[in-house]
């Protein structure tokens, strides 16, 4: 047998003895489980796991007991049957791992594993303001030579040239979401990274209102994704003759006056203007200072009706006229109530008088007998000349009726 054939057989024997090599790519913080299925549990008493030749853990197959080694990750390593489980991998966990035992024929075998811990990062942060620059990095530990390419779902198209770094210029809302660091080794491994893009501010291009009325100037943001607000406020071009609001980190503070009302919420910064004048028209700018970055949006306010020379007194006039109208309505209402009371009292008085008259007529008796026969009439005696006949007194009950 030639020397080349001998070398080939030796290589094949080593490959069979080691049982091949498994390669793992895991993102930092993920879990990895490495198996040792090549050994025979009937002939193997203890399974030894090593990292770079240093014992990590020894597992007794029959009892399940373990003994710790001196490797750095020993405290975090856990047995998984007679496999090895690392709950949360770190960059320093990258390297060569091996498990050793015996096969069914009683020969010692060793199975090799390679672990590459991948670190993905976003600079300056994974939450950024719109229109800023972002750099994505994908660093592979364990001296890997596998090619790297950044991909953007859902199209999964390569972004930029192959390499572990890619820079996004002036990010937009379309750049937000999941990015993939694709590693091509014996298999294709995808490591995900999420980018959050804050902004833009939402407003309208133009708002039209009537002079003397009220208008709402909208300004809001969909989400802050954990960023903190340093300052938010409104300005106008050209500047106004009244003060526009500016609020610091305490968004519960509100500024309300006869002209401006502003009570910002966590994502809504709408401002209200009242008693509009034609001179209030112009370009209004909403500015949001978030974690050192600035977002702005602007809108144009048009005021219709009135004249550019309108004064504050002219704007206040409708309110004054309205007040006098309400006063006149109140006075008229009082007069109507008084008139109704007088009418009711007079009605009841007249009604009582009519009852008295009817009662008096019904109780009055004739003063003489109604005897029309000439023979029965008493002879009227002549009276002396110059004297008038005194009428007979009224009965007592008639006096009582008249005094009621």
C-alpha cells in the first residue's frame, strides 16, 4: 500500500472517530444546544464537554449527576440529557467545543462543534429620528470567514455591497422595521435587527378660518418609541404680536389665554387660536426637540373676512353686542312675568266682584207687596206739604250682604 493511500485511510478514520463537526451561528443573548448523539450510552459512563480543551462539564449518564470544570462559561452551562445547553450566549462563548465518550464497540470518540456568536448593532441607536444616518454592523466571533450580506425584508434584496457594515443615508419611514444579516456558510444563517424611525411630524399644508373665529393648528407624531421630549413649541413667520407657547419636558403644563390655547399630550401638540384677525395669517412652525434631535413641520394659516386694518375692538364688537342682546332678553322676560302676574290678580279681583253682585241680586226682596188689585191696595195717606216720606229701613240681612 502506498503512502498516499495510507494517509487517506488515516484521514477517513479520524473523520469517523470525531463524528464530523457542527457549526452554530447565534445572536448574542440567544440560546444554543449542542448534542452528542454519536456516543453509545450503554458503553459510556461519563460524557465530557470541553471548550478549547478546557473542561466545561462532565455528565454521568446513569445518575445524571454533573461535575463542573474550570472553563469561563461553566456557571452558565446546563446539561441537556448528555448534550450541552447555554441559555444566553456571549461574545466570549465563541470557539471550538467537543464532547467525548465511547461508541457501541467501546472505542473512544469525540464530536466537534463550532460556535460563532454574532453581534449586531446600530449606530447611533436602534431608535433614530427621520433623516438621520444609521450604520448597521454584523460582527461574527470565532474567526469565521463566512461572507456576510445585509438584506431588507420583505423583498430580501441585498443592500449595499457584501460586508459586515452598511450605512443608511437619511433614513425614512420605509427604512424602519426588520433587517437581516445573512451569513452563508455550509448553511444560510439569518440574524435579525430591528430599526425604529421616529417621525415625521404630521400636520396639514394649509388651514383656512374666518376672522373673529377659532382655528386648530394640528401637529402630532405617530409614536416616540421610547425617546424623550426635551422641548416642543410653536413659532410664526413673520413673528406675531402675541406670545406663542413653548413647553419643556413637563408636557402637562398648559398655556391658555384669550388668544392662544395649548395643552400638549404625549404625541399631540395641536395649538388653538381664538378671536382671529386678518393679521394672524402667516406660516406657523411646530418644532419638536427629541433626545437631541429636532423635528419640524409647518403650515400656512389663511384668515378670510374682515380687513387687514381690523382692530381688536372690531373683533370684540360681536361679543359686546351679544351681551346687550342677552341683557335685553332678560329685561323683557322680567316684564312679561310682572305683566302676567298683574293680569292674573285683576282677573281674580273681577271674578270676586261679579260673585258678590250676583249674590246681592239673588237675595234682594221687593219693598212692597206685588198686589195689583185696586181694592186691596192700601190707601196712601197724603203727606203734609213740604215733607218727604222717609223710606222704611232695610232688613238686617241686606246690610250684612252689602258689607261683605
